[in-house]
């Protein structure tokens, strides 16, 4: 009888952990990079590959880093909102084009509009790894000192933008 109790207890514990895990929201995964300096990088610009860009170029400004790819269905979902945000000139929006073909990325932006102040190319995904990217799209709010203050996983909705992201940006710009 006892030989059945141990496997049954282990199974019960696994069921409890699975139930807890299914109740978690993946967008609420905290980033260990919050309140830490944004990882440094120097990458080629998508539109002008002879030029490079790094976070140091934006020192003194609050800015958003948006991880995207032309292959990303969810990126297409949030893209019109980013285009509208860019028209307001509230905050610079830097695109991190992740594991993408530059020609496809340029065509995508040409077809759908280009909301980015600048887009940089991360062909092998190393910079995305440094930022702890789970998948595209992801958006980071970075303060004037180059510190990550907020991370949004998944496509941005209008509620996310007006209820979370823009209030943080305005407070940091304050």
C-alpha cells in the first residue's frame, strides 16, 4: 500500500504546480532588468546600414525600444498603434528588428508605415538575448540615464499605451 502513496503524492504535487502555472499571466513575468542599465549595443541601422546606433546616442532622453520582426504576426497587430504614437512625437521609438531579413523588414515598414525614429538590425538575436526577450513584440521604457523602467511583453493595446506606458514616460520626462 505504501508503495502507491509516494507516486500518488508526487503526482498530486505536480498537479498543484501545473494548476498554479496555468493561472499565471505570461505578460506579468517580471524582468530582472527593471531598474538596471539597459544593455549596451552598437548595431547597424536598418535604413542606413553604413550608420550605427547605440543606446548611448539617446542619453538624456526617455525612449522606447520596440522589438519587432516582419515575420511577427503580433507585431502587425500593434503596428498601427505605434504609427499613431509616432505622429504625436511624445517619445522617440527605436525599433530592434529581430532575426529578420532586412529587405523584408524594409518592405514591411514601407507597406505599413514606419513609426520608428530609427530601426536597428539584430540579425542573430544577441542583443535581444541581452534584453531578455521572450518573443516579439516586446517594448521597453528606458529613462534619461539609460535605465530600463518598464517592460511590456506582447502586442501593445490602446489600454496598455494610455494606462501604463505613457504615464511612465510622462513621469520620467517630468
